[in-house]
C-alpha cells in the first residue's frame, strides 16, 4: 500500500474496475482540486490517463505496470 505522496507525474498505475476491467496508464497530475457534478469538490486528487466507467469508483490503484508485475 502506497501513500498518496508516493505517486509522481509519469508513474504508471493500474486498476481493476468492475466495468472496464484491468486498465493502466500514466499519472498526469498530482494533488489537484477537482470538481464533479452536483457541486462536490475533491481536494488533492491524483489523475491518471486510463479508462474508467460507471461502477469503477472505489477501485484500488496499484503503482507499476502490467509488464513489471509479470516479471
């Protein structure tokens, strides 16, 4: 388990989502404030470039790539 400050822009992260399955991508931003529909503000969020869909919320984020995990 990693603390959120262990993530850096460019790190590869992955998740297993209920809807989208196993996806991975690079971290694109760290500790940003994000607003969602319904006037909800999320502070210090990390953003990554990967697919996500309804039902994927709450998925664990794992640092490292699929290739690194297979070694």
